[in-house]
C-alpha cells in the first residue's frame, strides 16, 4: 500500500540494510557501522521496495526531513534538526543571456544552518549517532563540516572534536569553539586531519565522522537530489556542475535520482554530472584521465577549502557517477575562482563561496569547448556562504 501523509509522525523509514557497492555484501543497519571493510568502500543504504507516492509530500514541512521514508532514522524522536534543506534555486538570467545558454540555475546552499550544504549530511549523521547512543564524535574537516558538526552536536548533547587545517579562516575556527567543540589545528590538508581522527577513534572510542567512512552523511546529502526534482516540478536539468571534494553530494544526488526513478517520481534521462575541482588539488581529474594518481601528484591548499581533499575515500563511486551519467571532470585555477566571485556578484547580485564560483567558471570552460549545448538547462551549486571565508 502507498504510504499516506497522516503516517508521517510515525516511525516510517523504509531503510532495510547497508550494502557494499562493490561485492553487495549486506551489513546490519540496526548495528553501528562505519564503512564496508570487505572491499574498503563506503556503505550504501538500501530501502524496501514499498510504494511511496510523491503526493504524500504535500503539506509537509519544508526541510530535508519531508523525505523521511527515504531516510534512515527509524524513530523521529532522534531527529536532530536546525531547519536544514529546501534551499532556493535561483535563475541566473543575465548570465544565461550573456552566454546564450537556455537556462542557468543555481541552488544556494549558503542559507542552510551554519551557512553551508554540510548541514544536510551532518544533521543526518548526528541524528543516527543519537539513535545509536553515541556520546563522542570526531571529524576531520576542511572547514564547513566541522562547524556544522559542532552545531548539531550542541543540539544533541554529544561531545564534538573537530580537526581542521591551521590555514583555515578564523571564522570557521571560531564557530566550532562557540558551539562548544574541542578544536584541534594541524599543519597540512584534510588527509592529515583524517589520520588523527582515526587515531582518536581507535584510542578513545570516538565515532569517526570522516567523509564516506560512515553511511549517513550520504543520506542527508541525497536530499539535494529530491529537492532539485521537486522544486523543478519533477523535471531534472540537463547538466549538473558540482564542486567536488569528498564527493558526498555528487554520489548522494545520483543515488536520489535513481531512487526516484525506481519509485516513478521522475521519467526520462538523468542529468550529466560534472565534477569541478581546483587545478592545484584535482585528484579526480587525474583518476578520470589515467585511472590513478600520478607519481608527481602534489596537492596544495585551495582558497576553496572544500575542494582541497587530496585522497578522497569514495573515488570509485565518484568515477562511477561520472561514467553512468555520461558526465566529465573539469578543473579551474585559483585566479579563475576569484574572478568568478566578482563576475557573478557584479552581474547577479549574489556572492558565491569559492566552491560555488568554481562551478560557474567550470561551466564557462565547458561552454568554450562546446561540451555544453546552448539549448540545455544547467544547474550550478553555491555550497556555502561567502562571508564564512573572510
């Protein structure tokens, strides 16, 4: 039977198990899990094949939790929410006219709690931490995820430890402190922070919230895909350009599109998914082109902190999304990122984060080489607030 709207207040998650994407080994969703140790891959949440009509969404709260049946929290009392999700999609009409593109859209994640898209995944992960009775969590972060986790942990009465590169802007450090987290600063990039997070997890029993090394941040980010479809009247854009570090949002959206197709919520072809990275930290470009990182690979810090992920754990799944969607990988320079911020601000009145600017400049490159067609609808992302990078 289809799920009726009146059952929304009950325990209604359709999640059934966790699965390794490589060998399909199943892991118990009712036990605390990290990643698929069988193949060293992220774990993917699978759902029951139960009919769920999109009409059931009518009159629900405009947060990511409106999709509760397709999210893995079993008891709604465990939901830790600050009102995340249902962020606006704006039309960049002046830039579309200037570039002769049919339609350029941008989803503005900067209006989420704590000012970035990280609120989605962290809300989900902390909700599950509460459901499992976890008391201490640790996260390596390039910036925004740490602030988000500190905020949601404060709400949930869970102790947060945030490990962040020392070069990160003071705004991102101070929000962690204000939310009551223990902040540890290290020289280097997020990979070094990840090593310390693993050590603290092993030595002190903290649960490690590293990107894609627990199953639930992916499910929170997945709601981006649901929202895009619903906000665009169940018709997806032709191309989605996404600023990609750890890849949770990219993988999550693609997962959502496939789940909606299975449910009959959407029809037709899915968007081409484009990864954009900084030229000075572009592991996915190297892997996309040659299958592995080169011997002279030398990642550097980027002003787009979220793109400075030199060794992403979910690289295999990201390549799979690009290949399945007939997408591509593109890089932009640090100067182009700065230039893009000025261009969009002066023409559309919108201040983009460096990562958001990267999607705009990536689109320009794809236009130049004719990868994007003029009659296509393009969706860009602004993943965080410009003000947090000052």
